[in-house]
């Protein structure tokens, strides 16, 4: 929310949650990278844990790389479409 005082716009710091959203996005990205590194690399090198979910990730050879590639391609597709929309609107 912006308030106009004369010709200078000031940002209301009480209700500005942009930094919280930024930290949430950063934490989510870090968790995603850690999860994918475990699923693609480290789980194959570790012994069986006895946990059915972690052992299923260890034995999986298809869905782990498929989901990783799909998520990365989807993010790329969304960014390219957003940029194309910006070019279309501001041209």
C-alpha cells in the first residue's frame, strides 16, 4: 500500500510483507534443491534405511528424474510466457 505525500511516495512498512514472501521463496528453493540432490544422488549411495518412503526413492529410476525435469521445464515455460506477455503488453 502506498501513500502519497506531496510528490514523494512512501511505502507503509507495517503492512509490507514482501520480505517475508522473499524469505519463503528462498527457503522453498533451498529445500527443493536439497530434496532433489538427495533423491537423485545421495539416496543411491546410502544403504537401505527401513523407511518405506526413503527406500522407494532409492529404488526409483524413473519418476525422480522425470519430476525433476518436469518441474524445471515448467518453471522455464512459465518465465518465458510471462516475459512474452510483458513484451506484448509494453510494445
